[in-house]
C-alpha cells in the first residue's frame, strides 16, 4: 500500500468530530455484534427453530420499513446529534433490560421479539440521522472516504464481536453479552456529547408531513440513477439476508458445529466485509458504478456456492467473499446515493435507502426461515443466491449507463 493509499484511508480522521465519532462508534459496534450473535444463538437454543430466527430478525427490522421515512423527515428538520444521543440512550436501556431478563431467567422468545421490535423502531429514527450526519462531520469532499471508513469500522467490529461473543457464550452465557453491549453505548454517547459542531440552520417545514415525505420519495423514484440503485439494494437485501440469518442453522445442522463454529463463520464473513470496506475507501470516488455491478454478480454467485458446501472450512472460505461482495454492493450504493442526493432531501432519500437495505431484510429473513424448515437450508440459500445473481445481471448496469449519459459526478 503506497503512502497515497494510506492518506486516503485515514483522510476522514483529520476532522476532530469524526475522530470522536469513530472511536465511540467502534466500541459500540463491537458491543452490538456481541449482542446480535448472542441473541441469535439464544433464540436457536430456546427453540431449535430457523423460523424463530427469521421472526426475531423480522421484528427487529420491519419497523425500519414502516417508520424510516418519518425518521428521514425528522433528520432533515431537527438537530441530528441530539437525535443520535436519544436513540443511543434508548438502545442502551433495551440492552440492559435484555440482560436483566437473562440474569433472572425470565427470558422468553416472545419478549425477545418484542424488544427487537422496539429496537427496530429506534433504528428507524437513528439510521437516516446517522447517515446524513456524516456530511456534517467531514463535508462533501471527504464524504466517500468517510462512508468507506464507517463501513471499515462496522466490519472490524463484525470480526471482533462474534469472536468475543463465541468466548462469552462458551464461558459466562448470553446475559453478560447483553450487559457488555449496554455498557458499550456509553462510548458513542460520550463522543457525541463532546463534539463541537457549527450551528446549521434547518429549513422551515414545507407543507404537511406526508407532503414532505412525498417530495423525497418522488425525487428518488424520478431519478434515473438513484432508482436503480435502490431497486438493486432492495432485491439483495430481501433475498441476501438469508445468508446471515440462517448461519446458526448452517453451523449446527449442515456442518455439525456449535457456537464456536457459528462465531467462526460470522467472523469469516466479517473479515470479507472489512476487506470490501477497505477497497471502497481506497478507491475514493472513482469506478463506483463498475464496482457495484461486479459486487452484485459476485455476491449472488458466492451465495450459491456457499449453499452447496458441506465442509466447515470450505464454508468458512466462501463466507469471506460473500461478506466482501455484500458490503461492496451496499456501501458503493450508499456512497452513490448520498453523492447524488441534494442536501435538503438527503435525510429523506437516505431513509429510502434504509427502507431498501434494512427494511426489506426482515421480510426476506422471515420467508427464508420458514422456507428453510420446508425445503432445507441448502436449497433455500441456493434459491436466494440465484435471485441475487439475476438481479445483478438485469439491474447491475442500468444505473451506471444512465449515469454515464448524465456525466454523473459519482461516475
């Protein structure tokens, strides 16, 4: 890696506010992944059901589909730092509630589903504010590098978190995993509290809530470049979500491993995702359309191959490129959408992105969970991979061709 490459990698850190955010966010994200892995294992331990795994994921992400546009409008009109302080505090409280219920042995699956749904509603408000807050910390010039850096942090945590969770699950149990996640939120809350941000005027509301939401959705749908981006993200989120939600079933029923095998598979996928995020950061703002197309095709093909594996180490090896292609697809799409969206609509457009990325996932998770119980986990993953591959073939070049015609700045 050349000195220029390293400069591109750390460029967002020249901004004090982003340095604060990144340090707190990394700690919090590790805690989040510890909880995600532990919660999935807890649900599967209690029920032995892939459908239950899909139901919990559905409950956690479905509110994003319903409430994200309201969250996007809120992000366009309110102080985004204060929004994030509120959402992180509520998330911390929910983690401590889950821990307390496990310590007292009062935990039941329906409670996990309920808490997941409440957390999903919090994410619906948090995600648009978080996505559109990045530009306030670094400006438009460093926005692509900052998004890539954020993705790198997310997937660094995705490597560390499952590994920590695997150790904790084998030694002290799920309750301590949830406690650690609750404590980790203090880092990001503290970093947000000590930031120094300029006072930016917020535009006066234009019309009623539904009118403002319609303005954002109409713009995105009418855009010949943003619409194909959102459609491809939606298809891959709907069908590609099965890759992670069914991982406990793959580990136990297909590969004959326990919590250790599950955490290793998640870690391998996380390493691949980190590699993808670093590739995006080093590419800066060039070749993003081509990278997105390659990633969409690669993810579908790798998911099919993963579904056919019956050997643990081969599955680990395939989980790595699956994670790499998945994050490249989602992160390049995120960067392109943020680059193309106007400032006054960014919160609402990013809310649509959240709906396609996070909001479609629960429907895919729920369907994949029930389908895996009917036809088996292998055929389910093969079917989902085939749909993702077809989407890459038919949607992969649509937006890029239109962007070239328009000489898009993100091309």
